[in-house]
């Protein structure tokens, strides 16, 4: 029997997972940080969009960046055009902050990363963590896209 699921399907189950205000931190977010090179102590008040993807990618055997930096995902998977993006295992990396922002060749700069959740002519939807301090689906202008990567499990499609 061939049973498979997607990164999108797993993270969709986490919809609404949110930071815990104060000294406590969400244990799942902390576990995801532990899969990165981010220095301890971990906190769910730190930017955790990239960290969130580490856990499900680890569990699904998908390639992952191992970094809590959003732009680190520009080095993972196979680059594809946004017009070819599909709901499943495609991740979108965005620039973040006031312009001018560096292009995709600069990894150590502000960014945001999430799982492709749809698009229209002007915007892309992302299923991601750290969107209003929780896992949610949010819309961003396509002009913010730095890259799109398709993640493929080792030994499978």
C-alpha cells in the first residue's frame, strides 16, 4: 500500500497553533526550533516561520534547510516558477521589511517562508507559522516573492 501525504496537509492540521504569551512557549514550536541551528534558549517570540517547516519536513522525509532563517529555504529543493506552484510540497520564500530589499542571492536578510496555498493575478497565499503569531493562511503581494521551491522526498516523488 502506498500511503503519502503532503507538507500542506500536515501543516493544515496545525492551523491556529499559536504562541503562548509570557514565560511559557508552545512545545511544538520549541521542538521545531530544536531541529535548526538557532541558538538556545528557544522562544516562540522569535520569528518561527522557518522553524515551523523543519518539524513536518523532518517527519515526512522532505529536504529542509536546518535553519531558522526564512531565506535559507532558497537553497532547498528544486526551484520552480510561481506559475507552476501546486498545493502540496511547494514552499514560497518572500522578502520582508521596507524596500529596498536584497534579492534572492542574499540569504542573510529578512524574509518569510510558507507553504503555497494558492494565488490570483496579484497575490500568493501562504500556509505558514508566525503569521499574526499563529499558523494561518495569509495573502502577500507577488512582488514580494524571492523564490519558490518544490520539496521532494528522498527516493520518492
